[in-house]
C-alpha cells in the first residue's frame, strides 16, 4: 500500500477536473492475485493521517469485495463457455440428423418432381389441373430448398478455406441486394472504413451468411410500419479484427426469443415464411471462420447483428 499524508507528495492530483474535491490525503491499496496486481483501490481525505491500521482495514475489505467480483466473473465466463459447448454439441447433432434426413428425402423428391414436370409438359389439362400441378411444383421446390439448407447446415467446408476480401465480397453482394430491397421500399446502405479487410473462410458460405442476415433484417423492417425503412451495414477494423454490423429499424425480437434465435429450426416468422435454419447456418459459418456472432435487439425498434472476424494481414 502507498500512503500520502502530505498533499505536496502527490502532485498528480493537481491535474484533476476543477469540480473534483481537493485531495489532502490519500491511501492506495493494490489487490494482488498470483503475484500480479489485479486492481488498485484508492481512498482519500480522511480527517486524520492514514496509518497501518487503515491499510489493514482497506486490504481486508478490498480483498473480500474482489473475491466476490472475481467469482462473479469466473461464473460468467464458465456459463459462457458452457453455453458455447452446448450450442456446438447441438449444432453437430442437428447437422448429422439433417444430413441423414436430407439424403433420405432428396432421392424420392427428385423422382416426384421429375414426374410432376413430365405430366405438366406432356399432357393438356384444364385450368384447375394446371393450378394444382403448379401448387405441387411450388410445394416441391420449397421442400428442395429445405433439403438444400439442411445439407448446407450439415456440411463442413473447412478444406475449401481461402483468403478473400470482405469489402469486395460485400460490394458485389450489395450490387445484387440493393435493387431487390428497393422493391420493398427499404434503403440499404454500406459504409466501409478501410480497404484491406481480408479474412479466411469459405467464400460462398460467407456470402450466404451475410445474405441471411440482411434478409432477416429485410423481413423485420418490412413488418414495421411508420418510419422510413432502412438497413445499414458498416465494416470497420481494429486490432487485427474485422467488425461487420448490420443494423435495421424493423420490428425487433422479443427478449425471450433472443437466446433461442440461433437454435436450428427455431423461427419467429409465420408458418411457411421461414425454416429456422438461417441464423443457425450463420452461427456455424462465423464460428468456422474463428469469429463471433452477437445479436442485440429492442422489440419494436430494431435489431443489430455484429459479426467479428479475424483479419488476415499477410
């Protein structure tokens, strides 16, 4: 501990803001764990001089407080790690199940879709029959999309990793998506800080993951009435990391759904509008790239999705 009972001994306090109380005496107590200083606690302006009894009292109190704080930090870190391990285990299990189901469905579905298309092209039919065939084809295409998403969820593409430019990828993606979103009256904006944003991953999966995030934002914004509809995507770099943020002013996500939003087959969309595989797929892609995914939302006001990826500087 360090004691200053003479204000001339600590001129550093002269640099404090004008409204700060005038420091006459001070005592600084470090909290040490495993030979390293974790925290420094300072108290000041006792009416009489500080002494060793004050040091003992402050160290005892500070150590007890820090033990509580350290335990809370450790518990939070343990819970976070446990949640990640549980989610990874769940994703692996779902991936294996999805692969099996997808392959079982795909073969008979191909025969079914082929036969329906043959009937449609071969025979003349009345309007009602044509309508029913078109509905059958549409239903079959939806099943094909589900199977495709399930296979993508179960497939690991680590061997196809490559270094690519995040900024160039997003610019190309935006040239495709901007016009589509304009049809919904949604303004899509891309702000990029820095040109050298290279990362390593499977390019196709990354493009699909960002598309899923933007499509979810589109659905949330489209469901919100009133204000101008907008989606803002920003790209920044800091400490050899790439930060991609997708922010919308849509309907937001209810608090009880936030923890489940990346679970496979969980969706907040109406029946027929979503399979619940989009954000599960995004989660898998981002973590396969050694990155992290964070989702913040205020129900009725909008959602912010944060993707953090390692930056390749070589």
